[in-house]
C-alpha cells in the first residue's frame, strides 16, 4: 500500500470515528435540560419520602401520599408539589418508601438509578478506533522514509 493511500485511509478513519463520537453528544445535549429537571424532581421526591419515613417511624413498605411528603420537599409548610412536574409531560408516582419514585415516561432520562455503563460501550469502541487511527496516522507521517528504505535494503 502506498504511503499517500495509507495517509488518506488513516485520515478518513480518524475523521469518521471522531465525528461518530462527537455528533451524538451534540444531539443528546438538546434534551438534557428537560431530563435533568425530571431526574432532579425524582431525587427531591425520593429525599422527601425518606425524610417522611424517618421522622414518622415508617418502614420501606409504607406508601406516603403527596400530602405526607409535601412539607419535606422544601416548598413551604404545606409543600405544594404542583411545581414538581416533568417537562416532557410525564407524571410522577411516589410509590413505597423502599422503591425510588418513577416518571410515567421512564427510560434513562426519566428514572433514578439507571445503569449508564451499558450505554458507554459504543463510546469506548469508537474512541478506541479514533485513537488508533490517529496514532497510525502519526506513525505514517513521522517515520522517516530513509528508515523504511534502509530496512528493505537489508532484507534483500
């Protein structure tokens, strides 16, 4: 394979893998604000639920009402929960003390305790390809031709 063709191939591999790594992050950033708000609301509900259970001697099987956890949300004495809403239109279910609250939309952007390690495999693979193609490009560009020609002459 000629040197110019190898440089072209490695440059293309680097550009394609780098763009495959960067573009999904830009797309994901558009809906991050709404999903962060939903997850933070779920955290606030969960914290209020845990505090209610602790102060009232409840177990993990007890289910508080909205009125029970309202004062623990930090929204005044009566704790109006109407301000805690999912910006995508989901509704919150408080559930048992031992279970995290849920949003009706669900999924990684609308739930607590989601395992993000499963999603990062794509980024690791593409990042590795990007790094290897970049390192290959550096080797091809900076290894002197004289060294290569000298090695071929010694073998003959």
